[in-house]
C-alpha cells in the first residue's frame, strides 16, 4: 500500500494487475498499424487519416511493450544464471529463429542476402523486438550491482550519440524503456505514485501533445531519445486507466488474454498479413485488404494462443523442455549456480 492507503496494483505473487491489459492494448495497436502498413509495403496507398492515426500512436506502441518487458527482468534475475540464460534461449532466441525461418518461407526475401549470411539474422524484419530484448536480457546481469538508473542513462547517451535511425541507435533508444521498466518494477512506490490519476492526468495531456507532434513530424520523432519521457507518460496513463478499471472490477478479459499471449500475436501476425496482402492487392481495395489483414491476424493469433500449451504448437513459441534443460545443464558447467542478482 502507498502512504495514502492505495493498493499498488500487485498480486500477492508480485504480478502487476494492469500489466496484461496494457500489453494487450499495445499489441492491438501494433496489429492495427501493420494491417495497413503491410499493404503499403507492397505498394498500396492508404488514406492520410489512417497514416496520421498510426503515427499518433507511434511513440507509445513499442515503447510500452519494451517498458513492460523490462518490468519482468527482476523476476528473471532471481534465478541462477544458467537457468536465467536457458530461459531466455527457450522464450526469446528459439521463437526468434523459428519465426525468422517462417518469415523467409512466406514473404521475406532480402535481395543479395542469403539465409546463411549473418546480416539475415540481425534484427530481422518485424522480429527486431525479440532480437532487441534478447540483447537486453543478455547484458542485464552485468548491471546487477549498479543502481537501476545507470543502464537507463547509458542507453540514453548511446541513443543520442549513435547515428540516428541505425539499428544500433534504435536498440539504444528502446533500451531506455526496457531498463526504465526494470527500475520502476523495483520501485513499486514510485510506480504507484506515477499511476495515480492526479499524476496520470497531466501525463496524458503531455503524451497526447507528443502524439500529435509524431503525427505531424513522424520521421524525426520516431527514435528521439529526448521524447522518451513523453512516451513513458502515455504508458503510465494507460497503466492508471486500466488499474482504475480493474479495481472497479470491469471486464477486461479479451485485453488480458491478448496481453498474456502477446508473443503469439506478435510473431504470427506479420506473415499472415503479408500473405493476404500479396494475394489480394490488385483484386480488392487496399482498405478492405487492411480490414481482412486485421481480422485474419486476430483469428489466427487467437487460435494459436488457445493452443500454445499443446505439442507441437508450443514449439512455435518456446523451445522443447528437454532442450531447455540441456542448455541449462550445459551452462551450469561453465557458470556458477548463483542468482543473477547476487
């Protein structure tokens, strides 16, 4: 509880109640964006209004997902290092490799870059998010003895000095949100204060202003480190909103389901949209293709999410358990079995 008696919004096991709903919203915004962006990738024209709406949410979609991913870091770091890295192999590296292969089999053909070239596996296509958080989890134990603000500040400096828009600069930019999430998760009092309405309401105004600016000047603001606080303001406003709704026992089951299965929707949606766009553009109007993209991605993602614990569907999203245990044992031979936070 806060000094004023307000709940922190965390379950007894430490899970933040609004996290799944916020993540589900970010995933839905991502699907809405790609539903029209994928046809544009194939040369279709979309109305300026749709592009403006997508640009408005640009500062909030992926930064919010990064922030929430960082909030799970402390729980992961409480495990022995071999188990920690084996878990990241199973839940990040494995699905990344699997879906890069699926992308290459369905739509991805980078001219002059065969599949065995290392660049073909470096932050590939829409799967860059998995690649980035894999890097963050890889280096996170190195910061375990430092104050939580240190990796945030380091990422911000790198994001300012690296060439704007390069993969490395984008990786530094999104690291600001990932490690900010990790820091906030360890400071539940600060997080609780920031998600109270008296704080969240002004944050919403600032975030909306930045969203309008992003709609007007999209390219210069996409990865601008100085704009990160405004993106965080939007994420915290969503947290306050859903925290309030859940305390009022509002039904948010669909959003929670999408949030808990965010990886499934994330990795599966783009190949579905690409195949549909390639097949239907030129036959149907681009707006109708975009609508079909959205519905199909939601249907396919929901079916996969419902079956994600069943073999062999589960192997699309995590490594087989015997393989994960083998990686854990192998790493145990070369790394001490102390927790990553010690």
